[in-house]
C-alpha cells in the first residue's frame, strides 16, 4: 500500500480480525504506561486481502510533548532452507 492509503487510518484497520482486540488493547496500554507486550506477532491484511505474518514492536516516544508510539513492523518470511538468511531484511 502507498503512504496515502495508510496515513490517517488506525493500525487495527490493517490487522486480521482475530488480532484487532489484541493490538488495540496493547497500543492503548503502552500509551498509558501500563504493562504491555513490547513485541508480538500478528497478521496484517493487504490491499488484495493477502495475509502477511509480522512481528510488531512498539516504543513510547515523546512527540511534541505528548506520548506517542513508534511502531516497527518486521515481516516474518518463511525459511527456504536450513541456513537461509535473507540478504536484506524487509521492514516498514
């Protein structure tokens, strides 16, 4: 998806239905300073309904004096061999 298709939408718009509550609660708790997972795996739904398994991590940062979350999404690629290592990790 392009940035224009993503900006302004909540992350839960792109999460598989079975993960929406988990993601929403985790983001809310992280922003509130409550105990919550810093890193977990979820499935995202793409523009053509393709499912991608990702590792989602969040860090609380200061944005213009307000707490915000910096999210990192790392695509979980299946291994193609026992020693397979991607030459370039895919993250967004």
